[in-house]
C-alpha cells in the first residue's frame, strides 16, 4: 500500500514538472523544471529497482543535456518567449 502511494506521488510530481517545463515562458525556469523532472524520473527508476537506468539517466541527461541547454539559454540571454 505504501509503495503504491509513493509511486503515485512521484508520478504526480513527474507530470507536474513536465507540464511546467513546457508551459513556462522563462527559458531558464523551463530548464530548471526539466532538470527537476529528470531527477525525479531517475528516482522513479531507482524506486522500481532499475538502478543502472537511473545512473545512465543522471549521467547522460542531467550531466550533459541539461548542462548544454543551460549554457545555451544563458548565452542567448534567457529572455521570455513572447
């Protein structure tokens, strides 16, 4: 019962951060929400017992993709989308 509750809570957080990442008008905030989404997704993989997938998620997506997106947004100014 408690595992179902934790899984549901993590799933709700995943949906919330993914929607906030897409709907946010400020690009820097959007990258931060994407980062939080990927961190919670790796926690979900750990919760399901897939530790290798969680480690790859952290190394590849959080370590590389989000860093490149953050630098790109900061170099372009990170203005709000009109």
